[in-house]
C-alpha cells in the first residue's frame, strides 16, 4: 500500500464542485416552480452529465457512492423509477478505471509492494472470486431473456433494472481494490461512511418530525418533498454496517465521532422500526463478540438508553397511537404472535413467501423463471 499525502486531481474536484453547485441551483429552481421546464431541465441534464463525467475521474466520485451506501439519495424520474449517483458516476468510472491507468497503476503497485506467498494467495482468491461473479451475472443476464416471452416485457424490464442495481453494487469491490492504495484514502473512505451514517439519521429524523412518516427509510427522494424517504428495513440493517465500522476502526484509530455514530445508528434503527435490523444486529453481536467485557455491557446499556429516549421523544404518528409505543409494541406483537396484528401478518407473509419460492424453484429447477422474476409468477 502506498503512502501518498499529496492530493491528486484537485482542479478537477473543484470543477466538479462548481458543476454540482449549478446543478443544485437548477434543481432548486425547478422544485420552486413545478410547472417549469425547458431551459432549467436542460441545464440540469447537461450539468449532471458533466459533473458525473468529472467525478468519475477522481476519488471524490467513489466517496460519494460510499455515502450513498448508507443514505441512498435518488431523483424520481417516474413515480416508481429513480436515478441515483451510481447510475451517473459508475457509468463513466468503471470503464475508465478498467481500461485506463487506474487499474494498471494499482496492479503495478500490488506486484511491486505486496509480495510473498500470502499476497499471492490473496490475488489468486480474488481472481477466482471475480471469475465466479462474472459467470453468475452473465447467467443472470441470460435468464432475463425467457422472461420476455413467458411473462412480458414489463416484468423483464423490472428484472433487468434490479440486475443493473446489483451489478452496480458489486462493482464497488474492484473499484475499491484500484482506488484504495493509501492510508489517506482509507481514512477518507471511513469519513465518507461516517458522513453517510450521520446523514441517514438526520434525514430519517427530519422525515419523521416534519412529514410524519411512520417508518422513514434510507432512500432519500430529493425531488419529492412530500414523500421524503423509503426502504425502512434497509435503514435498520445499515445499523449493523455502522456497528461493524466502529468496531473495526475505533481500536486502531480512536475518534470522537465513533461515540456519536452509534447513537446515530440506534436512532436510525428505532425510526425504521425494523425487526430485521434488530435480528441482524443481534446476530452480528453474537458472532463478533468473543468475550463479554464490562465496557461492552456499559455500551449496550447506553445504546438501549438512547433507543428508549428516541422512542419516547417521538411525537404521535398516524393511527398507531403515541410514538413511544410504536417500536416497542411492534416488537412485542411479533414475539407474542398477537393474532390479527399487522406485525404477525407481515411475519407470516415472509414464511409463505419462502414456501412459494421453494415451489417455484421445484417447478422450474433447471432454468428458473428469470432473475428476480419469481414475484411475477407466484
């Protein structure tokens, strides 16, 4: 790993920032005038393309995508189709990185600095893993073709878009291998993740207090002020990522924000009311904590106190009664299997979904029904 300390592409980063300012002003102009079109829309489109092109050449573009892994900022193109930073930046970044100097420089540094049998095994495992991923996604892409004839073009389009989203997430891995070549960049990566965690709690809290969304989520829809967030379950699962980040980074590089990031994560978990987030956090702690120490118990008590305080301080929302009973009653109804409750219904819906998916697989075990297409035939 190199130890560069001199920033690179600084003029390009400033230029990208300038384009983003113009983009924000144009976007605000359109939001303030819903009927406005023409020149402002054209300015938004051209500015977004230029900004994405510039950001794809600098490390700042990768950091923006890292932030979006925690707070997924999107722009609604249609009522149910969104555009995000991955669609804009990754579209340019990966081809340029693959065929340009970034990949070759990273490989040269790896061969020169990372020598020895251990590094050789890592490189071989990485090569085999990359090959398996390429084969899997190639098969997934081919599986969408029968969907067009068996189910329809709309289902095939939905499956294709989901496949594109999963590939975008997977491409962060090779880009990370090529970009993360210094301690400075690693620290910047952690900083971007921390920013995403704090932004997640802030956006969700704003959604709950200003709009009154019962379960705010991690997807932040920038151009729908009345429908600010979606995906609460994913927001709850992000709490596990934040815990993993603190546990991995704090022992090696203690920082004050580590003590604030955990309360921010627990706030996001409580606001999401995600039972999957609670289960994932419990499993992570059981598998990751080998010895129970006094500071772990103290930290757990403090986090539970923060969660309880957030729950009690939330104002009433919707028809669920006082805010302080929302998450607690949701968990209790699930544990007690209270008959007729929405919590038990959604829990059993998953069980029947698993059974249905197994039946779909048994009926189509050879070629399947297409990538993420079982929902169209169940």
